[in-house]
């Protein structure tokens, strides 16, 4: 059987946690931050765990995990 290809964008953007959940950086943190308040910037620092609905889609992009 042929091997499945991993989506290049997904392997660069996501990491798997030890329990199999998917971790990703938070969107909206690159530019135009002056229009966001301090609470928004502070709460979106670092990474977040993706929702189960999004995780199902992302896992299809990573057939062999990361």
C-alpha cells in the first residue's frame, strides 16, 4: 500500500500532548495589537489546546502523528 502524505503546514504548526490532544499557537498576535486590550494580549500568550472538533480535522492532516 502507498504511504499517506502529511500536510506540511500542519506539521509546522501543531504539536501533540502526551495524552494525544493537539496544541497550537494562538491566532491574532502578530500585528495590529494596539486595537486589542491588555487582557486579550495577556490571555492569548503562549499556546492553547485545540477543541475536539478542530482536533479531528487536524489529526486527518497528520496520519502518522508528529
